[in-house]
């Protein structure tokens, strides 16, 4: 996929340094940088850095990063859905998952999540995909933000909307297990009605099961 780059001003610096938002980047490119110690949402930073590089090596994998100099302070991952989840049913080649989006605690409130999402969608090839994200409240940083799950949900949905993702209904048990959870998706402009029907069937698997 096309590699695009933009520059985002980090106004908290007094020496006119910039936050760079770029991608998709390869694992070789990622290896040239460091991975910020504040990126701890999923696992220890060194372990998560290795996981991100592995995703970059996947045929469908796409990694968007933001960095302060050579230090990665945020990233977004795109890959095929986990084989253990319903979204992989049918092995639909046009269904891509926004697997993770994280910004280091010291760089929050700068809009970097939105910038990464907007950059992701500048690639024309995303128009051939349905991009989904499954938002679960137990992945959210409620402790540091001091927000309740519903206020955090509003923030997440607003950020995802910057990338063109909208809320979609589903009967997936993990999502319906709590009202703060949700499924969001962006339908590419070249997605066919048949492909949308296939997506709808996955969203409501066993809807008539008694």
C-alpha cells in the first residue's frame, strides 16, 4: 500500500520540534526507532514493539506511527481479524481490523490518534476494504483519564469518526456484554452490495438461534 507522510506540530515543545505521523511503515523502518516507555496499554513496551513489527511483516499488515524524533510515541495497527473471533469467519479478504491504537501517556490530548486515523484513510487502497474496530471498555485507560466508561466511549467514537468509522449494530456476545462496548466500521467506496451482505451475516451470526 502507498506510504504517506504528514507532519503534526507538537506545540508543547519550545524548540520548534515536530511530531511526525507516517505510514504504513515496514518492520525494517520500525527497527530504526525506539518505542516509548509510556506505550503500556497491551503489554510491556519491548514486547509490544516486537508484536507491532510482526504485524508490519504480514501481507495485509499496516502500521501507522507518530514519533518525536526517532522515538515512536503512538501507533495504529491494521490486520486481518483474529482467527479466534467471529470477524474471521469466511476468511473475507476485504475485512480488515483496526487492531490497536495507542498514544503514550505523555503525548495525550494532542489529537494524535485522530491524525493517525486520518492519515490511514488517505491511502486509496482502503476503499477496497471494510475496516472494523471492536471497542471493549476493558482495554481503555480509565485509570489515568479519570473518565467513566460512557464518557470514554464518546471520546473513542469521536476519534474513530475522524477516520470515517461509524457505529454498527451486532449481536456479538463480547460486544453486547456491556453497553459501553461497540462495533465500528468504515465501508470502502469500492465495496459491493454482496460484500456488505457478507459483513451483515457476520455481524448477526446465529441471530435466529434459539
